[in-house]
């Protein structure tokens, strides 16, 4: 249970930091969204695995390839620029259930 909470906290933290990083750094490692998506699909076989809304209406997404294990975190700004903020290997999809709710009665 604690391990799941830790993982979720880390993922949310990375997403917030990623959105903040793009806002602070400008357009470094950025390109039009369609170009980035094509590169992730064609070169790495990655597809979108999750999505969230970050600060300043930035869209934070995680792309990954279940076959190769590669993953990429992107942030797309409202003007359509998509920036690469992190990437790596050994991606694993998880479908973990929430812990059981206690009975306060």
C-alpha cells in the first residue's frame, strides 16, 4: 500500500516539475506537437500511456512502448509546442487497485 502511494506521489511530482521546467526553460528540446508524436511513434514505437494537466494549462503526457520498454515524458504548451522533459527504459504499465476504505462506523 505504501509503495503504491510513494509511486503515485513520485509520478505527480515529476509531472509538476516537468511542467514547471518547460515554463522556466522556454522552448529548449521542443518542436511542433505533430512532429514530436511522429518521432516517438516511428523511431521508438511509443504511444501515449497517460495524460494530465500541469501548471499554466500545459498538457503533460507519458509515452511508452510496451515492446521495447522505452518511455518519454512530454509537456505541450498552449501554443502547440511539445517539449521533451525526460526519457528512459524499463517502462512497466501498472493497474493497481486502491487500498480498501476503512469503516468509521
